[in-house]
C-alpha cells in the first residue's frame, strides 16, 4: 500500500501479504470501513469477484478482505493482531467458510451445503463470509444454486468469489453482474524479489533470478528459489523446446512431462489419501469389537467408493495443474522468441523476457524459425491446454502438440 493510503486507513496488517496491489488494498480497506458504518470512500456490497492472472494473489486478497471485515480493532480494519484477523488468516474463524475445490469442478451438492451455511447469521464475527476460490470450476448447475442466494443475500453474509477473469468461460455473465469486481495486476519483478529477500530471507541473486523467471507468480517464485525439484521440473519443461529439432527426442520429452506431472500428483496425494482412509475406517468402526461394529462396517462400501472417487479427482486436478505450469513455461519460450524476432526484447530494452536465463537459446530460436512458425508453436501449446481442459488424455494431447511444433519449425 502507498504511504498516503496507509496514513489514511492505518492498514499495517493482513494486507501486507499482497504484493504490488496498492489500488486493491485501498479499495478493500475503504469497503471494510464502510461495512462498519464508517466514512470509507467505497461502499460495501454483499458479493465480490476477485480476478487476476495466476500468482497475482486474488485468493489472498479475498482472504485479507475477509479478515478486515471480521477485524475487531477499532481503528484498523485488517490489523493482523486481533483474534478475528489471526483466526481468519489461519482458516479457523467460525464465520469464515473458505471453499477450495480439490477436484475438477465444484458440484451442485457442495454448493447447496455452502448456501445453507451462508444463510446462517454470524455466531461470533461481524459477518458470515463465504470465500470460493477457483469459482471458474463451478458447474452450470452449481453456479445457478449460488446465483439464487447472491441475488438475495442474507443481511450479514458476504460472498467472495475468485476467478481468472470475467470471461464467460470463467464466470457466468449473470453471476458476474451481481458482484463488485476487483481486478489484481501481475506483480513486478522487483516487488517479488523484495518479498523473497525480506520475508523469505533469500540472498539477492537467488531472489532476483526466481522473481525474473516466475512469470509474475509470487508463490512459484518462492518454490523455484527454495525447492530443487521445482527447478528440475522447470528444466524438463524447457528441454522440450530444445528437443523439437529431433522428433524422437521431442516425443520422449513430452512423455517425460506427463510422467513428471503424474509423479508430482501421486507424491502430493499419497500421504493425505492414506490419512483420509485411516480416518474414515476409524469413523466406520474399524478395529471395533462391540456389537455395533460389524453393522457399522457393512454399509461402508458406498462411503469408501465416494472417498476414492474424490481422491482420484483431486489427483487428476493436481496432475493437470502441474502439466499446465509446464506448458505455460513452453509457451513462454516461443513468446520470448517472437519478442526478440521483432526487436522488442533486443539489447536489454523493451519487453522483458519470460525466461531471461535462456537468452542464448531464445535468440537462436528467433533466428532459426520464421515468425509464422513461432506463432503456430504458441497456438499449438494453447490448443494442448484447451484439450486437457476437455479431458483429452495428456499423452495424446501433448503428442499432437509436439507434431505441430515440429512442422512449425521445419516449414
């Protein structure tokens, strides 16, 4: 937040978690003041839509706003010190429901349960807050369920939705029209580097490198700076571009990307899946010797099947997200080559490279491949991402992408 805004609103707490979003901080702080009946310069409303590119912090902004709404400090909404702020940010506040979809979509059943909670009056806080991350995963039916309550919200309920954009493919036109829109921008490289230095205590060289190759994604910059495996996954993705000149190696690199995404999903899910199965087994009476133990376990087949279905969906989503990050890295190389080809990123001026640490490879690609081929290559990556969204098998989708990349660079 700017110094002037900080003096006016006194925000020195939860909103510090946002990076490079001064205008958003000011707007949300003003709304939090208005929600108290104060004299903020922005009116409070019951439905909000937070949009922005990956890594901009839209879900963090929504969570900080929820904390500011619940904050009990008399002078600073979102002070970050009071019980309401700390429990909201920790995910334990009784009147803040944070919905984080784990599967491929948010179902109608889940949304109905959320609506029931939303209809209650707050028990301890100022508001009943429902924060829905990745609202773009709402099914059409689930979106309609949410729309009904958003159109006539309970007096003390606030809905905070997060989505990539206001495009109808991300959020329905009708639902978007019922929300106040807050758009976050991509944080600058210096702002991300500063966060890594000051909050994560990283050295300047590592912080600057991670910030420069993160694509404006704060969380990814942190992972790249601190996780060797994250750096290895990035290298495997970028190796695909260099392998395109050798078809056999290119298809092998594509298969490696799919395998890497699957391995990441399994690694992230294994411990959690096992814990959930053990907890469910205990809840169903596993190991019990009483008279009711046998009866409790006889009807467990359906419950176990439902758990397995949810775990499989979560693993699929995790794998798809990992693969999508790799494809974004690949597209970034071709984007950089186009910028160099047309002189927009030459001589260290103009457009910044997405992958500045691959400058030599990018300049070579720009010299070897015609502009039409570079554009076709980007289109091939985007088409692959769309195919994955339509549930095309990853190996088939990436094989088709590689075929187009090869033809685009040899034309």
